[in-house]
C-alpha cells in the first residue's frame, strides 16, 4: 500500500511527493529532523521531540513554520491515514529552496522552510530481538562537527559508523573523542558499574536525547544512582553492563565492545528493568 506523506501543507501519496533540487537540505544538509515512536497507535514523548525541534531550529536560525499544535495534528493524521499501530513518524524541516545554490542563507521572508513528514510501519517495535540478546558495538573515532546537540540531517559519518560496525560483524559503533565515549551512531551510551548508571553529561558534544532524559528521570525515581560524566572504552569493558537509548530502540542492552564481553556477556538487570519501566510509563503517557 502506498503511504500517505505530508509535504508543505499537503497530504500526498508518497509517489507524488516532490522537493526542489535546490532545497538546502539536499545541497547543504541545512535542515533538522525528529523521529517520534508510535506504540499502540499513540505518539511517545511527542512534547519532548517538539521542544527539541524548536531548539534545533532556533540554533540554526530557521524560522518555525508550524506550531506545536499543528505538528501534533499532522502526526496524528499521518498515523491514522497509514494505519500505524507500532512504528515511527519522521519529521524534517529545512531552510527551504531559494531557487538556486548559494552558501549564504536565503532571506527567511521570501524563502519558506520545507516541511516533510512520513511514517514507517514497524510491527512489534517494542519487541525487538536485540532487546533480549543485546547488541555488540565497536569503537570509532568521533570526527563529526562540534554541534552534535543540534539534531541536523548531517548523518553521513554516523551512517559510515554503522557500516564499519556491520563490516566488523557488530551492530553499532560508539564514537570516541579525546579518550572518552561521546555517543553511539544513533543513540546515547551508558555503562553500569556497582549499580551506578554512568552516561556522558549534556553539552554540545552529544545529542540531548529525549529518551535519555526520560530514562534518567525514571532511574532516579526508582532510586537508582546516576552519574553524568564521560567514560572511556576501558571503563566500558570493565563495566558490569552497558546499554543505549534512543527513540526507536528505547533501552537496548550492549553485551560486547571491541570484542570484549561486558559483564556476563548477556543483557544486564539494570538495562532490562529500565526498558520495562520506560515502555510502561511511555505507553501510559502516549498521545
């Protein structure tokens, strides 16, 4: 079945959707995006994604083309039109198409942002086999630009990192800068040692994960100890367990890094409990 997508105010069959070749996301990676999970037909953490989107647009001086209420209505309409029970809604806003290529930003009064949304159907999204078996990661150098806190469409190096991991027979890569782990290619990274959850503190070095914020809140409410600081690959190898969080992977255990088993080499108790809490609470709060 052909999906219905949203492009600049219109709901269209995906086969009829078009964006200009002069759009700055295509030419300059000049745009931002968000991905919101859908469980049981409800949007998970929508408010958090909407707030981060607003911040990303502000940081790049891209004007907001729609209100949060408008975006919520579009998300819901796409979920309904495409019959999504479990899946994802992808949202991208770019600086738009000025009609030609130029390094200088176009006048925002004459160049409207481009808004695109589409759904991805993912039956059983919350029942991923990797949540039961855990994933294996490799470490790679982090050579991305310095504003990783802005969720831009500049995803080439993370994509390359995914492919490096696949070539090594693993699932993902953790990026390392100045000796410390920043984050995974599409997720925030954590280790657990002596019952303490350790994850890098917020800064421009990492994406301010919406799932990260929720998971850490739930962890503290459950009386788990949390320490926000950088950690090294050697610390990860010596940890009792490890995991990652993201909007689509929720909380997923990591069982191996660079060929070394973490803890027992099986998903740890803390990661499993946090996944359970996160999914339970998020389903209750879905919109």
